C-alpha cells in the first residue's frame, strides 16, 4: 500500500507541475480534510454505513471559460458493519475498516466565480484488505456460511464516477460529493466456489473542507 501511495503522490505531483506551467496565474493548491460515510451495497448480507475520515491535496486550475479542472489525491479510512452471529449465537455487528487512496480528475463548472461550482468525473481508488477486530474473526455472517474473516480480501482497485458541489470563498471552501464504485468489491469470493454469486458495490458520501493556499 505504501508503494502504491507513493506512486499516486508522484502522479499527482507530475500533473500539478504540468498544470502549474500551463495555468501559472490561476492554479491554486488546496489541503482537504473531512469525513465520509461508506456503504457496501450488497444483497448477500446485511450491512450498515459508518463514518470515516478523509485527508488529501488538490489542485484547481482554469481550463476554459467557466470551467476549471480539479486534480486531487485523497487518503481515507472508510468504515461499515456487517450483521453476524457470534460463537454464542448472539447477534452482533462486526465493524470493518477500509484504508484507501484515491486519485481524481474532475471537471468543475463555475456557477459563481470563486464561490460556487459543481464537479464531476472519474476517481481511481486503491484499497487495502478489510481490517477488523480479531476477536470477531470467527463470527458467522448472518444469512451465509461465511465467517467474518472470509470477506477481508476485497478487490484492490475500484473505478468510481463522482459528482459534487463546492461552495465558499476564494481560499476556503466546503465540498460535498457522492461516488459509486463500478467494480464488484466482493469478486474474490466468487473464486471460492461457494455456490453463491457475491456482488457488492461501494457508495461513499464525502463532506470535506478545502483550504486553498
């Protein structure tokens, strides 16, 4: 994950350097931080969204007329829970943590210059495996024969179209966005010949504050 994160930082810096050269008078580097709500959308078992956090860097540069381009790299901890039965048969929600890194390229339409804009575009997300409390590893996921530890190995890459809105002043803005993962995060389970077709897609609501330098 560290190597992948460093590669994403290098790509972001390369894009930013090029953008600085082309739009030297209008580029603004931003520092972002905020919260997210992650949902694993699946019919195979019961999940609940939880809150996590975001932190990253972004570069906003003039593109054409009322359009900006926004380049961003973001690191997140996403959280959700899955309904299980413990070894004592008691119902228990097991909490999972997903560490991820994203690199984004967004088109931004300026409704009000320096105050209000809408953004949309693709995000590439790199995932680590799911992390959980080892004490819950042998809980049985409700409605399945799977143990809680069986779903830790998820897809490492995800493509997420996103749409959002940004509002504020020139150097300080708030952004709210929604992104949906196109890739099946549970695809690895379908290689275990369990007799069930597993499918799960991520849905993430982000609320971030951006400080432009």
